[in-house]
């Protein structure tokens, strides 16, 4: 399984995939990895991560159990944070699906969530 980290154009967030970014995973086992993100500005900001699992057919067999993409997050100025991703690969996943990639992209939010205003 490959783990990738991206930020949307010009976003002031340093976002890093786990190191190493490639792991051998086995169907029927839990996989847990840690990404890191750092707000390198002197201002707080709200962000949202969106994930993608490819190939598409393989995504049917990946159950995301814990993910920093589940909620919008506030990063304080200069804050460094570890972000956990945990998944379970269904035992019936076929090796013919090949390598699976989990990619995350962080987007900056223009406004805080309604419950944070």
C-alpha cells in the first residue's frame, strides 16, 4: 500500500506522508500509519483533508477506521500535528487488484465550520 500526501495550490501547510511511504499490507489485517502536517504561517487556519483510494475496485475492500479526513481541523500558527490513518483490508480482496494507493489532499477552508463561529 502506497501513502501519498498533497496540499491544494499555494496552501500554507507542510503535509508529509508516512516514512517509509510504502508498506506491505495483508488482507484481514489492520494497517495504521501516521502522517504529519505543519502550519508554517503565523496565523491559525481551518483545513479539510480528502482521501482517495485507487484502484477504484480495491477501494471497495478498504474500510477506513480512523482518519483525519473525517473532520475539519483548525491548525494554530506554527502548529505541528501527527495525523493517524487506520484501515482494514477485507480478507476477500484479490491480489489481482495490484498495488493500492491512499492519497490525501488538504484544502484550506475560507470559513470555520458553523459550530466554531
